[in-house]
């Protein structure tokens, strides 16, 4: 299932990670594990934020995939999402 991961990083913890050079390692580890189809970085509510769209086969994947972000002091949200093709397929399957 296509999922959207939103990770808002605690500013103080993220500042330390940037200063000590661990931030790129954390991001690379997560990208390697999730193999996202899209990855974006932005600011939300004044915090560094990473958005990744990835395919989750089983909810049991959540702990090992998300743990590096939790260790980095991130607030995590994971929710199912659709692209335009998914929406078209879903709407096409509805009875009229």
C-alpha cells in the first residue's frame, strides 16, 4: 500500500545531528530502508520536515523502518495515500 511518511524533526536534536554530521547518515538509512518513490524536504510548523511516499507491504515493517527517525527525535505520521491513477481506479470501481 502506498503510504506517506511525514517526519518532523525536533529542532534541537536536528541541530546537533547537522553539527555532528549524523543527519545525512540518518536520512540515507531511512531512504535505503523505505526505497521511497518520492522524497521531499521542507519546513512545517517551524521544524525540519521530511515527506516520503513509499510502498508498505506489511504494517510489521513500521518499527524497523521508523526507529531511526524516532531516535533522531522526530514526530512521525504515516498514512495511506493515492496517486491520480489509484484515484481513477478507485472511482472507476464504484457503482453509479
